[in-house]
């Protein structure tokens, strides 16, 4: 998926742990790495919306857990990023002109990201409806 190796290892560890929650020390021990390696990995995973840092009441250490809606949150951040690409492309088109080869490439990029930015909310709605239907079918509230 193009992730840093340690971020991928930390994510995999959290995914396969029944609780879905581990401290940095537990992650370091499980993966046989230094706490510094864990620090960079969890920072990256938090930035992309796949995990959250939290403190369990009564505990003295922070723990990291996979988000319940991690895929949704991650793609939602990508949706925002696509809008930034659209704005950036428009600025470039204004500078380079619509009739130049570079301006035409930027217009193609803009149109691509605009399309996905428009379609993403519809996909999110469909995902939530499907998820809700599956939960009711399984008898889960």
C-alpha cells in the first residue's frame, strides 16, 4: 500500500490483536523494535486516520487502537486531499493558460479529482447503508 514498513507492521499488529489496542511498549515488545520506531509509525497511522491515541481510565500510559470507522476516516481525509489537488490545478491553469500542453494536463488532473470528490460522498452513503443493513441482519445494534 506504499506505507512505511514499520507503520505497516504496527497496523498489522493492532489489527490482529483481539482488543485492537496496544501501548507503545507492547507494540515495541511484540515487534522486537525500539520505542522510537513505534513513535514514528503511530504518528503516521494517526495522521492518515487509521488509529487513535487514547488513555484508558485508570491507566498511566497511552494506548493506540484501530478506529472503528478507520477506512471511512482514511478515505474522508483523501477526499479533502483531492479538493486541495483541484484547487492547486486551477491555480496552475490560471498561470499557464488553458491552451498550453501543461495547462491541459492540469485540467485533466483537475477533472479527475473533481470527479472523485463528487463521487466519494455517494460511495460513503452507500457504504453506511450497506454496513447498517449487515448489522441489522446480524442482530447487532
